[in-house]
């Protein structure tokens, strides 16, 4: 039984006080929704304060990135040791990290290893670019990203994978439910091939890319889609709460 999962990725938005304000606006309502694992991923500088605000609530905290070394002379980087006092989750391999900051599959693999060996649960992001999609290379790209990310890693069921087609992120042009579920089924098959069928059935796989309160139902109505990684819409308290509420309601119905 996979517990539905919704995470908000705030990206490089919100100052500390803005982040606190959003948490105040949504916390009580989110906390009441029991059937979904809820995770907020604010910028690094807000983690300490939001960690304290979430204390005693069912809402969990995640970071948006991390370095793969635990400490040392890596100016400006944040290590798994620092994060694990504050967070349960860490987003790794987000397409903005891959394309703007040159993160390769090999780096993503090192980060996943470092997260797991430091008791952080990775949210691994994979997704094809528009030209790859149009050239019919979606499965090839996804297969490579998942296989290389998990290279040399022992099977773990506490991995979350987010399928985020790059062309759908921040564009307002979400994939269709049908497109998303096809790739998500493929991702689960790749995980089954690398590890095994039963672990693959435990790993939660999300859709991400222009998810809103208007289109969330289209995705989570498929039993194979375990939730969503939400960017822009997670910065609006009402929107995010509605996305989580709908996820709880629909998943309960189709269980
Ligand atoms: P978006 O971002 O919802 O703003 O498209 C999703 C993501 O990048 O995780």
C-alpha cells in the first residue's frame, strides 16, 4: 500500500518571512488531512524556521538540493549532515539543477547515495525535454536517468520518484493524465528491472509539471500516480491545500 504523497517545491521564491507567512496560512488545514504525506520544500535559508513551525504537525520538511560530500572545503554547498537535523526529504536531480547548473546523471547518483546513507529520503526527479519528447525519445531518456541515478544502490522502498517532463514545468502546459501515467508505468517497470517487482510496487511515483487545483484530479485518478510535485501552485496556500485535499479524497475513493 503506497501512501499518497504531495510535495511543494518553492524553488528560489520566498524570503524567510514570506515563507513563514505561507506556512501560517496553510498549516492547520494541511495538518488535518491525514491520508496524504505532505512535504514542504522551502529555500535553504527558511529550513530552520519552518522546521520549528512544523514541529508537532504531520507536515514534513524537504530541501531542494544538497551536495554529496558530508563536510569540507566546498564553499556555498549544503551537506546531508546539515539537512538531516532539519529535513526528512531532499529533492534531487530536478531538471532546473540538471539544465541550469549542469548536474549530470553521475552527480545525481552520488547525491542519491549520500542522501540515503545519511537517512534522508530522496525525491528523484526525471523527465525529458521538449525536443526529446518530440523525437520519440521519452522512454530512452527516462530509462537512462533512472538507471544511472540508481546505479550501485541497494533496493530501498523509501525512494520517491517524480516524473516531470521539462516542457511541462512552469509553462502552464501540463502533460495529460494519459501521457503522465504511460511514463509513470514505464518508470515503475525500469525500477522493477533494476531492483525487483515488489520494491517497484512500493516506490511512490509522482507527476510534476504545472499541477494546479484544477488539473490534479486528472493525474491522481490513476492508481499508478501516487501524488504530485507542485511548483508554482504550492506558493498559494489555498491552491496547495486544495491539491492535497483532492488527492486525499480521490485516493480514498479509488483505493
Ligand atoms: P511547476 O513546477 O508546478 O511550477 O510547473 C514543478 C516542479 O518543477 O517541481
